[in-house]
């Protein structure tokens, strides 16, 4: 299970952002797969309490279902990004279908940021989307959706792999809810104790 994709392999993706400035002690919080009314508002409350802003990579279908929750993300000062309309794996569909799915999501998500679900995107899909989007990957994925992992184990890996400029992925989804809500506040406390500040993409 990879919490941090090897630095040496990242260039094969070409123009994609995995990590921000390694000379700055800054963490970039991101959340994938929402918005959902059962979870996203709880994340927003945690971030408000900590006076932090984040980037939410939203699934277009969820935005359509829960427009009030999506609007609340924006109202509270957070950024959003496109995460396709149906949470597609790029390797599993044609380039045309993938690009069209992203464009469908863009009808409801006004953003120039895009993150491919599962990190799965072909070079051809990526080349087309780069004309309109900055492709955002990650430096640290928490695997909060994995119910075989305890919150303690997830936090342990957050502490182990965090570094300057890390783009960190949590998930504001039903599947990740229990782990994520337990770990998020503890991770923020850890980062603050280590002297990190927080940026927004």
C-alpha cells in the first residue's frame, strides 16, 4: 500500500503537481469524492475551528445531488476542483468518454483544477485535459477509506510521510467518514506542533 508515490517515478506523468515548494514548511489539505451532506459539513466545521482552508475535489454527480452542500463549501471560503462526473477510472474508459465526463462535471464545478479519481488517467486523456486544467495529484494519500486500517495506523503514516509542500488527500465520503473524522483533527494538531502552516492550491 503506497502512501507516497515514489519521487523518482513522478516525472513520467509529465505536467502534474504532486507536491508544492519543498523549501516551505506548508501542508496543502485536499478532500476527494464529496460533497455529501452526511460528511462534508462535519469536515467544514473542523476546518473552521482550526481556521484552515482546503481544496475539495468534487464528483459532479454529488454536486448535482447535493447543491446546497457544494455551495456551503464555497461559502466558507474553500476551493473546489473537478473529480469527473461519475468518479471514473481513466484506464477503464475511452479518451472521449473520460474527457466528456470531466466536461459534464465542469457544468457544475467552476474550477481549473482537476484530480483523476484513483490517480488513473492515460497520457492521452491527460494531454487533452491539460489545455483547461492544472492536474493535481498528491504527495501523501491517507487511505482513510480503507476500513482495514485503524485511525491510529493512518495517523502514524501521516506523521511518517508528511514533509514540506505535501499535498495531502483525505476523503469526505461515507466510506471514509469514520477514519477521516477521527484522524483529521489529530493530523492538524500534529502538523501545527511540528511548525507547519497551511496553504491552499
